[in-house]
C-alpha cells in the first residue's frame, strides 16, 4: 500500500472522528442527565485527541491532514440527526443517535484495519478502534437503560 492510500484512509478516519467529536459535544450540551453529559464530553474530547494523533500520522507520511468533518459524511454517520433529537429534548433519541454514530465509526475503523497499513500506523488505528468499540458498547448499555 502506498503512502497516498494510507493518507486517504487516515483522512477518512479524521473525518469520522471530527463528526463524532461534534456529535458528542452537541449531545452533551443538550442532554439533561449529568452522568450522560459527562460521558459524552469525555467521548468528544477523546475524539479530538484521536484527530490530533491521526493528523500527526498524516503529516509524518508527508500528506495534508483533513481539517474538518464532512457534512455529507456526517449525514451518513448519523450525527446530524442528534440535532433533530435535541429540539425535542428526547434523551433516549439522543442516545440512540450517538449509538448509531458510533456504530458507523466502528465500521469505518474495521474497514481501515482490513487495509495493509504500515505497522506503526496500524498500531495507532487499532488502539483508537478499541477505545471507540468500548464507547460504542457503553452507549449500547445506556440505550438499554434509557
């Protein structure tokens, strides 16, 4: 796999993480339950850290890192729907949209890990994937509780 292909994969993950960062931030700002708010803020900050790490990898590989999430991408990831739930202050709906957004992130990381990434890049992606999978599992538990 050449550098441009690796950079493209990493930039896709940057978009995914940016969308998640924004989605979790929006959810945290609009959910009443303080424990959920705290958790969503943690996940938003975690995604911001992932973005920084992935951008560093892209720089290291000589590429231009993605700077923002994509509107089209976020529609596919389900995060835009958080805003529609917010207007109804529907906690269960907000959690469901967070779950859907994370499900898409899990899928994006699984796809990236199928590629023949250099070992150092694969290590970063796999570590982030494990954290995203953990977040997804925690949100599924919240969904059942809500």
